[in-house]
């Protein structure tokens, strides 16, 4: 059976490969985690001009555009998988179309003077991932290749090891020498996020544990939150690899341990909670409760020891539970602003408004701490509802692929997509995470692939 005769309800036969597109997914998986550090070194440390760095930085968008052009040409030529429309397809298409319509006309309709550059970045962040979803829909063969799941785990281990060494050896001064300060302030224009430390680094690099100021790990992402949100895809992939390992189970367990260490060093509470919830959902799907119970017992002992031994940790836990920490108070303030903005402007302010994209162009940050309010600020209530519908339909599609896909690998990708959608939904309450390239590019590509792996039961 060839790719051109496959239906979306049938799994590709073994050996069909990745539909000629697997190399691009591999490139995203392996290159995106090191993209920010590379750009920072070029601009901040080596002094490459901003124009050249911006062109180099656009490789991911150019590759995404080339991929969608390729699948369109292939479809017009008749060489394509025959796809059955699934629930997620019109939802993602509608979100992409809404964002495009706002890009073309919102400035005229609403009369807001949002710079064109901000609108272009807003379009990319709000709907650029839709392209990758439909590329994934046209590459169902990837679902039968477990190498991409292993690659996600491997790159997570590499960046987590870097995070561990960073926490032990890398000082803020070293980050300045690497060009992080110049990149963030002069290239990205995000000086507003660096105003409370003498190094010009993001203020979120530090958090308070009791009365102690503690540096958080950011790894190659130069941001603790940017580093942490990757784990919403990486940790489920590692957990699935552990649950399904027939051999080298010790290596899978070691990888999970390193990944959890990296995540905990980022000190991101909601992301950690989301990953714990993902772990329990996967345990239910794969019926691996014994493994989870043993792991939970170990974690309980470690946490109990940390409460006693780590200065300020107990205070951090108490402040988190009672919403009295500085970040919790900041979240509440920004949520209030975002909700007020939604009530005042139910159709939104246009692409590029409200989030850190706005900050890069000197506009006020209204909803940077909440993905849902970011959509309501830019695309209004329609955008908010469509984004929520995207997550719901992809979660349902992932579960359906897990139950019906024709191969074990495809079922694993379905489980990954389902729990990643759940984690993104949870973590989006406290951060704007869809603009993170590694998360959005890999997740939505694999989501499209998992949707194509669904089989209709007869």
C-alpha cells in the first residue's frame, strides 16, 4: 500500500517512512532547543549585525513555509494521503483564518496603531503553528517511526544536563559574556523584563525561597520559563518510553531522572504540577500504576527532606498554596487587566497587542501571564474560544488515536499528543507558552500526525 492510497483512518504500512518530511521534523527537534543560545552568541558575543541575525533567526519560519508549500504542491499533483476530515481540522483552519483576517484588516477596523512588525510577530505566535499541524496531517508515516519520540527525549536530556551544569557552574556574569544581555535588551527589545537586576538578564532568572534569592536554570533557552515549558512534550515522551521499554529500561529510567532534575531546577511551579498530572494520566492509559507509585514514594521522601533541609523551601510551598508569592500576585494583577480588556474590547485589539510582542514595540503588556487572555486581547472572544477548542479537539483526537491507531508507535504518539494538550491547557493559565517555538512546532506537527493515525472502527 502506498502513501497515496492511505486513508486517514488507516495506519501506514511498516517501511513507508516519514512521507519525505521526517528530516524536517528532526531538524526542528534538534535545532530549536539551541536556537536562542545560537542567536545570542552571534549577536551578543560575536557582534554579528542585527539584520543578519534576524535573517538567520527566520530559518524556522522559512522552513515551515517551505513545508506547507511542498505539501500543497504535492496535493495538487495528486501525490498525497487521502485524508478524512477530523474535528480538529476545521478548528485549526478557522483559527488560522481568523488570525489572517485580523492581520489584514484589524488595524483599519479598530483604529489601533499597532506596528506592522508587531502584527507579523503576533500572527506567527497566534496561528503559525497551524501550518505545522497540517504538515503533520500530510505526513502520517511519521506516526509509525518511534525515532522522533526518542529524539525528543534525547534533546531533553542534553538540555537538562546543560541546566544542571549551569546551576552549578555558570554565573550571571558568564551569561553576560555569552551575549545574553545584549540579545535580550538590544535584539529582542525586552529591556522591560530586565529592570530589577544589575546584569540585564531576565528578572525571572531569580526567585525568592524564603529570604534567599535563588538563581533558576534556563539552559539553552536563556529563560527558566522558556526552558520549563518544553517538558510538557519532553517528559510525556520520556514517560511513554519508560512505560513501553522492552529493553534498556534502566536507560529510560535514568533519562526520566535527569529530565525531572532539569525541570525542578527551573523552579516553575505550575509547569511542574502540569507534568505531574500528565504522569498520572499516562499511568492510567498504560496501566503502569506500580511504577508511578514507586516514583511517587521516592518523590515524597525527597520533598520531605527538601522541606527540612532547603532554606525557604517550606515558605515557597506555603506561599504557592495560599497565592501569596510575588509571582502569584503578579499573575492576579495581569489577569485582572486582561479580563477588563476583554470586557471593554470583546473583539480584541489586534495581533501583537498585549503580550511580550507588544513590549518589544513599546506597547503595554496586558496579558503576558495567561495564554487564554493573550488570545482574547489579540483576537477577542472568537480567538479565545477557538484556541480552547483547539486544545479540546486535539486532546480528544490524541486519546482516539491511542485507542484506535494500527501500530504501537502511532498509539504512543496519540498518548503524547493527548497529555501534551492537557499540560498546555493547564500551564497556559500562568504563562504565554504557544510562542515557544520548540513546544509549538513539535507538538502541533505530531498532533497532525496523530490525527491522521486515527482509525475508524468498523
